[in-house]
C-alpha cells in the first residue's frame, strides 16, 4: 500500500491541489518517512509472500494448480525444490563404511566398478521427491492438508517436515484481529481486572466452542 502511494504521489498531489476543500497533499517530510517505512517493511513482505507461495504448493489439494499464473507455480516449485534440498542435506549422511571383506573373484568386474562409483546426489533426491509429490493425484477438496501428511509414505518425510514448518504460519492477521475485537466485548473500559485475569477470560471466551457448560 505504501509503495503504491509513493508511485502515484505526483498524480494524487495534482488532484488534491485542484480539488476544493481537499486534504493537503503529502509534504516532503511525509514522503521521506514513507520511503523509509517501505524499505523497513520490504524484507517482511518478501518473507511472508514466500511462506504463502510454499504453503500453497504444499497443500495436496492445490499443488501447482492453486496458482493463477503458471510462472508463479513454477517459481513455487523451484523454491520447494530448494527447501527439500536443504532439508535432505541436513538429514542425509554417508552410510558407514563396511569392513573390507576377503577379496573374491567376480565375473562382472565392470558392473561392480560402476556400482562402486555411483554416488547419491541430494539434489537428485530433492527433484525425485518433488516429482513424486506433484505427479500424484490431488487430494479431494474436503481433505485437510495435515491429514494428508499424517498418512503419506515414508519417502515424503522431507515434505512432511516442510509442511510442519510452513503450515504453522497464519495466512492472515484475521485471528489476531478477532482477539482484539473479543477483548473489547469481554472487558469494559471501567474494568479494573488484573492482566492475568483478562488473559484467562479471553482464553475461555475464545475457546468456548470446545466445551459445553449445559
């Protein structure tokens, strides 16, 4: 919103100056403050937009079909691939080296040599895990995303770990806003309740649907 105001400020100022009884346009100091404000908030916008993008593609109901733009879907898939790579890099370790057995004569020496030099790539594992997930059928619309990851195969363990990480991020501030509104309904301006009592009243009021007093 602030960035949009800064981009259109010249036009807004022109309209305000030629409109009778209009508010005063932004001053130079106001613009300076808004520019600083936009620079401060930009990293937060970038972080939250990434979380929303990854959370969408991790939802088994949506996957890449949950994006209006194909380019956004491809970008989300690339971000998820990198996240899988980072997760697998932390969890995968080289297997212990077995003791050297007694040398024995093998007929297919060339095959044994190829198997011996074949290395496991974490990036390849990330790509395979992502492809396995995306190529599987989408979950029905009434399936909760977390229910899908409770029953997913062990091969999707890295995806399950990422789902725990990204699904805990609220999609909006609606829940916190409702808490503030609820406080206004529960507590009056003349109330002299202690803060810990207020917190308990809000908790009980907000979670009243979990218990039945009748």
